[in-house]
C-alpha cells in the first residue's frame, strides 16, 4: 500500500513539472516571435528599444533552456530524463514508473 502511494506521488510530481515546463515553453514560443517583430519594427522606426528587446529575447531563450534542464528530471532519482523523450513512461536511469 505504501509503495502505491509513493508511486502516485512520484507520478504527480513528474506531471506537475512536465506541465510547468510545457507552459513555460509554450508561452516563450508565443512571446518570442512577437518580440522579434517588435524589434524589427523598432529598428525600422529608429526607436531606442532595440537592445532591451534583444536582451529580453535572450532572457526568454535562457528561461526555456533552464526550465528544460531543471524540470526534466526524475522525481525519484533526480537524473536528467533526456532531451529526446518528450513524454517518457518511465525513468531511463532508475526505471520508476512516471505515468
């Protein structure tokens, strides 16, 4: 019984981390083109907001990258899940069930 509760807790933690990661990635992929278009329009109109927009783009890309590194970990052993398995059913390192 205790193992079943522990498995459910691991699955819940992994699903929460994966949902957070998908939201961060989705929002970033929505905002990034808008920032690029804004930067191009600012450059065309010779406005002084080009550099802050560039820094914001780099920050968003860094947030996406870091969220993938820190949120794609096994909640049981803490190892990185790998970048090629989007929705793994188990941890490739320890074999714990994630779905």
